[in-house]
C-alpha cells in the first residue's frame, strides 16, 4: 500500500508480488496501476451524503441488518461498498444486495448480501459487515483499506453487484444509497427494482452460472418456473378431493405483485384469488408470519367457502404457509413443518417410482413441531437433522444429502439436489432399460427440480410445488392435515435490556446462560404431558423468543406464559411479561 497526499492507491496483493533476487527472501509489493480508488473521496461522500447518525452499534444478524428505515441510509451506502469488495474477491462474480425487512412492519427496512451461489453472506464477512457499519465516518476510509488488506482484495478486479428491493415506500431511497456505495468504489451495479428476495437469489445464481441455472432476467425466472409447473400439471386441473382454486394473501407486499405477474403468464390451470395486494400496510395483520404466530386468518380476506384453500406469504415472499377454516369455524394451519413432510413424502415416492438410489435428509430447527419430527422419522423413515435457527444453517446442512429438504416452521424453506442426484435422475429418464413408468417418473422428477428455486426459500415456487403434490395425491387441505396431529404450540416474545445475556447450545434447544434458567424451564416442562420448551435471543431486536408445545392447547399456553415469566425474571426483562393470547385459553383460565 502506498499513500500520497489525499490519494490512497491500493495494490493487488494476490497477483502483483515478486521475490527479490538473492537470498534476502524479501517480498516487494508492486503497485497495480490499472486502477486506483480514492478512498478519501469515498469517505467524503459518506460524510456529506450518508453520515452515520446512529450512536449505538448494530449487528449483521441472520437476516442482515434490520431496523427503522430512517436509520439505514449510511448502512446501505456501506453495504454497497462491501458488496463491491466482495465481488472483487470472488473474481468479479455477481454479488446480490436485497433491500427488505421481510415480515417486519412497514416502518422497518433492512439489507442483506447474497453470495455467488445464492447463499447467505459468508460468516467471516458478516463480521466485516458489522465492523464496517459500526465505525465512525472518520474511520470509514481506514476500515475499507483494512478490509482490502486483510482479505487480499484485488482493487483492480471487475466487480458486479445486483440490487433489488421490496415495495416499502422508503426502499427506493435506500436502494440509491447502495448504488452510490458501489459506484464510489468504481463497481458495476445493476438495479432490478422491485423484486421478491428469492428472485434476486435466482438472478445472482443464473448470472454466475452463465445461464446454467436459468436466464438471469425477471422474465427468465417466470419462464423457468411456469414451464415446469405447466409441464407437470398438463391439462389435469382436478383430481379426487383436489380443486384448482386457491386464495392468496400477499401481505400487501411484493409477493402479491409478482403473483399477479405469474398469473398473466400462466394458463387457467390454477385459479388464484389474490388479496392483500397492496391496499393496506405491508404485513399489518396479514402475511405468513402473522398467520403462523397468531394462528388465525389474516385481515382483508374475501368471503370464502368452508375448507377453502388459503395461502399466506410474507412481505418479501420467501415464507409461505397454508391454512383453512372448516365448516365448524375452526382454524387449521399448515406451516413449514407440514410443507416439509408433504414434499419429502412426494419426493420419496418419485425416488421409488424411478427405481433409483438417492440419500434424502430433512433439516429442521428447534421450532419444528415435535409431531412432525416423529412422523418424518417413523412414518416416512427419512433422517432428520436439527440445526440452529437461520436459513444459512439449514441450507448448509441440506447440502450433505443427495436430496436435502429444509423448512423452518415459519414457512421458509426449499429443496436442494446434488449434482450427483441430478445426473442419476437424468440418466434414468433416458435409460431404455427402464420401463415407461419409471422413465416417466424420472422426467417428472426433472421438471420438479426446475419448479423448485434451490437457491433459497421461495414462497411462490414453494406454493406451486405444494399445488403440484396435492393434485398428484388428489388431496384437499383436510386430507393433508389428517396425516398427523400437530401438538399445540405457541411463541411469545419477552422484551429484555440485552438479548445477549441469553446463550444457547444443542441447536438452541438448551439455554446455557443466565444460570438457573434452563433448570427452571426443565421443571416447568415436566409438569405437562408431551411438553417441550426452549428460549433463544432474537437476531434483530432486544427480545427473547419463547417456544412451547404440549398435548393440550391450554397446557401449551400456560407453559409458554410460565417460561416467559422465568425469562423476564432471570434475564433482565423490560416492562411486563407477555400475556397469554385469548384464543389459546378456555374460559376457566
């Protein structure tokens, strides 16, 4: 590195070094003069246009940075800088930056980076992101230089960043800040405007595989998924108890917009009624998170028939859950656990129909309903792995299988197929030694792979996959829900002064600190049949999340309340402990 006045030129540490002659063993760093970046200008632009106004530190969590939108301008600018450096480190591969607060309320926003193969940002770079965001404006120049030096970033390398955003009213302003950060480091930025989060993941992977995964355009995304869906479905729209009408809760987010775009390009094989399409506030009393946590239908629903098939996605359309209300006005939820079991069962049927040998595994978190785990292990006979909360943990574990199915209970998940699995399935589809039924099953399997967005959980892709399986089985939602009985479960949030006082182990199922809390949880759980409970710190806010399940709804509610009270007492609770939701209690409580 060499500094001349206010110009900080950065050498390429990975390719411009040579040893001197002789025995001295010294290394001379030769300055790469193809391109230099004025880091002082980067700092000056940040100070004038995107000054850091927030005093406290924030952390790159499981979903990136997420907080009130008015506090994010400087964060976005700095993430544009980081994404540019990340792309250069990866030999010019496309890096994605998604501006969204997902299932959070409308005043919030957030940002997360997407690595070249569609993965969440590498853990080491999450720490770099946290460092970069939390330094002062005066330290920004030296921090950028430090990242370049520590990671051996070739500052002259090509850099490309894809940027997308959800439809919050403050997202365009924040998107501009990201783009300004990319341009400040002389990177190339492509703005795709309003996208779902999984669409951006798709575009990044499609671009980095040079079209091998799909055409890297929004139209290419639609075409790949729709073509596969319609090829599988053919002209059969109903079978057994399955009908082709579904009610789609778009959470007033980007998912509603993109679902309408899907419908414009699809035939009439699926009759989708879209509501909460943008007329209300994003995620307000609607969407997948609301339906899952509150366990009731969203606001804004039209009048529908009893047992009508309903689906909710979240604000950026990477979560999906199904639900229905029966003829007795009883609400039934089919969440990510249910989707995982349905999909795993269907894929195992295809494996057997093709007469091929592939290793399948299903990955869950501690939030998975205990009944679903029992069903998967003992009825489907599929191995189950439990990992900490966060898609990156599930995705990484799923890569260990030929077919890795992963879903969080909140409805975020997908299926990953190894290259070996794809080659075996393709070979079966072309193998003349197999009978027609086996080859046909293999061809369907290949279409299923195209239907699934393997890069990340994709609410619309997952919905079309579920519709495909339900049609194949001839099932309505009552048939699906009757495969096993969920244990009643409840989630509560406890406000605390510092969520970091809670530490966990065993995939977040055991609380290590504060001392004595796990012992109290154990004693509370022992009071109720088939009970289970755990606590974990939120990744985005100073709250502790409490999960409880038991044999009865009433026991579940009381257990959750008791555990929440213990957390409030032992972990520095703020305000009052959460109350038991009315819908979980009989009148005598």
